[in-house]
C-alpha cells in the first residue's frame, strides 16, 4: 500500500473546491476547540453544562451533515466536467459511486436527529435507555456501511480477495476478544442495566466492528483513482466513533453519567467523515459519468493486483501474538471463567482464521507464481519476436546499405563512363573535323597525295568513332542473352585474318604479327560475336604495345581440369601483347564494366572501360570462359585467353 504523502492533499480535490475544503477544515478545528474547551471547563450548574453538551453535539453533527453536501451534485444531473489541470485523465465514476456522499450525509443526519431527541429527553430530565434516540442513532450504521461499500475498489483475484477478507475478520476478532475481556465482558457481567439495555448497548460496538472491517477492506482495496485523503479521513473518523461508542457503552452499563469530555469524539468523528465526503465530491466532479453498470467497486484495472505491503502481510501474525499474550495473561491470573472462556474462544477463532488465511496465502502465491510464469513465457515469446524483428531489421539495414553502396558505385561508374565517353567521342570527332576543315580551306591548292592522306585520316576517325559507338551500344544493351547468338561451325584462322584486315595495312605494318592458328581448328560460335571479341582484344594489344613490338595470336585445343570424358571439347584462343602488363591486384576487376587501370586514368591512352566487359559477356554467352595472364612487369605484356566450344568432330587434347 502506498505511503500517504502530504503533497497528495493538493491533488485530493480540484482547484475549484480547494478553498472551500480549507475553510471547512478551519471551521472544524475552531468548532471542536471551542466545544472541547466547554467540556473541560464544566460550567455550573450541571443542567447548563448538560444543555451545552447536548447542543454542542447537535450543532457538530449538523455541521458534519452540511460538510457532506459541499460540492455535491445529484447523480442524474451529473455532466461531463470541464477539463481541470489536476484531473486524472481517462477515469470514470459509476452511477452508484455518486450516491456515496449523500449516503454518508443521511447517516450523519440520522445521528443528528437522534441527538436532538436525546437533547429533548435531557430538557425534561428523562433518562430512558433504550429510547427512540437510540433507534434513530442506530439507523446511522446501515447508511454509513452502504456508503463505504459503494466506494470504488480494485478488482482482485479470488484468493487475494479471500485473504484480505480474512485479514478483516481477524482484526475484528482481535478487537472483539480484547473488548470482551477489558470492556464488554465485565460490563455485561457486572453491569446493573437490564438485559434489553445491554443488548441495545452492545449493538453500538458490534456495528463499529463491522465498520472497522469495511474500513480495513477499503484501505487495502481502495482504487488508486480515489484520493487517499478521503480514505484516511473516513478511517480516522470511524476509529474515533468506535472509541466514543465503547466508552459510552461502558458508562451505560455502569449507570454513570453520559456527559463529559468524551462527548467531543462524536462531533469530531462525524466531521471527519463529512470532510471525507467533501473530498469525494471533489473527486466525483473530476470524473466522466459512466453507465449505471460501470464498476460498483470494480473500476480498477484487473492487472492491478499489488494490494499488500510488508506491514499488512505481517499484521495478522502480530494479532496472534497480541491475543496469545492476552490468553497467557488470563491463564496466569485465573479471573472470571466466563471472561477466560471468551478469550480462549476468541484465540481459537483467530487461530482458525489464521490457518485458513495461510491456505489462501499459499494459493495466492501459487496463483501469482503461475501468473509470473505466464508473463515470463509471454515475455520470452515477445523477446523472440523482437529478436526476429531485429534480425529482419538488420538484414534490411544490410540490404539498404548494400543497395546504397551499389547505387553509389553505379553513380561513380556513371560519372566515370560519361567522362570517358565524352573524352573518347571528342577525340575522333576533333580529328575528323580538323582534316575536313583542311580539305575545305585548301581545296584546289594541295596535291592529290595530300588530299588522299587527309581523307584517310578523316576516314580513320570515322572508323574509330563507329567502333566506339558500337562498343557503347553493346554495353548499354545489357544482357545479350535476350537475343540468342546464331552459332555455326567457324574456322578460326580465316576469322582472325578478317579481323586483322579491319585495322588497315598501316597498323599491321607498325607491329610484328605472329599467327599460330592451324587451319583445321574450328569453333561453334556466332561469327559477329567472335569478330567483336577478337577486335576488342587486338585493339587493346595495339593500343598498349609500342610500335615495332610483337603481338601473337594462337589457338589450341583445351580441356578444363576435372572434366569428365566425353564432355564438350573447347578451343583456347590467346592474344599476347608486349605492353606494360597488368598488376595482379587489378586483374580481378578487369572484366567489370567501366573499369580502367589506375595508370590509364591519368595517362594518354584512351578507353571506355567497356571492351573487356563486352568480351566477357560474349564469351560466356557462347559457353566459354575468358581470363588474363600477366605478371604486371613492364615489357612482359599480358596474355588474354578465351575458350569456345569446338565442332563435334574435332578431337580435343589437353592443352
């Protein structure tokens, strides 16, 4: 149970009713101070003192009745209140709970009427007991009981509810046992009043014990939404009334005077109940009205099961110790047997209640243990779901990061491609434009040989531009497998000769060509594909080899390692140059799109970085493989090899 803090007083009532609540507290303090001063002063004659006592009690009860009505609104007139900064959001009040202040008010008013009747008897010097004053005063308890029961309480599991109820019965039994030995028992046994007077007088403490049980239930099951201040004021008022009724009953049984300083307790107790009703009025003014079925005592969350603190759990054991000490004292002193038997009976009932409480306590522990296991199981399942979701999020994050890197790489390749293509397209165009401008400006003034030279250079630029455009278009087509190649059996040597003649006589004269291709070697390939592969490889060889260097083209049968007997035979065609070579660290990426060596990016050799990528795609489309062999040493050059399937009648030997 939460410890009451003074700061909660400010939140107990809404801002609009705080001033009236503080004024009510001030009036209660002033009235009870003056009334206590009158009782302690005990003015003479006795009739004046008795009359002042009766009138003071009546005025105190009337004031307590008025306190219950401050801020009260009839339940059927309740409307949704305006938002208040202190209002707890999302709470509702049941239709029955809105009758609580009125029920407390009616109970206190019955006590006021009983006091008025008692005052009338004192004016005529009548001392009847029991009387109509007692009948009206006893009608107070049903209204108070109903008002307490309608206050909102938390919904508890059955075992916890039984344990809390048994705790209340144990407290009532303890109070009844102690009261029997020290107050009720001696007064009933030795009192001089009639039997009916004893029964009526005993009704007061019995009703008080029932109210104490209800207060105990309210303290341990009060809804968190109801202000703790109202519960504490109500509990304090009832405890004071119980004490006053016990002392009054003792004086009745002993036929003593009923007037004295103890009469201060009734107005004070009922005024505290009136202040509690005023706090409840303030709480109800903050709540949204709900249907009549809404939560008569069940307005709390079913998951709110924490109702006990350490001291409340240990309280029943303290009661056993107290009653046990009383039983031991009675056994040692050996007083009246009736009183002793009453104490023994109370102790036996208390022990029985304790054993029954232990049974429900064990079941409650098992219930909470099972609930804890279910919560742990649910938590474990939720954790597994969270792990899977986290794993999916990590995978998605990795995919997003990978896609981002790919996009960044593509953007870099695009920029590099545009830069290279821009440079490569401008070079042949500039060459063509320059020679054509020379022919235009010097037309008729240059000889035929010079014109032929200019035209040859312009034509070379056109051929280079045409080759460059074809290369770019082949790269932009993407997947060549969308247009299947037209394969046929091709002799390799004639195809090599055709490709070499595409470069012109001057290019062939600048290099020493070595051909090692037998006339009988054939492959199954598309003639256009094979032309493009050899054209790209020879273009790179001429581009990177110095003039006068040796460029060799060879072909020989090839069988991959671990190839089964009777599988497809291949022919390996190689183009070897004597250029600067390719560093081993860069050879792995050489056949990717838009890839150029670092030394070429800052050099004078032009290129798009697409030729080898196109060769790889064409070779793989025909069912072969392509690779490069290079040490990376300058002058040793590079050897580009690719394989193609051979004709079925060709017997391949391992290369």
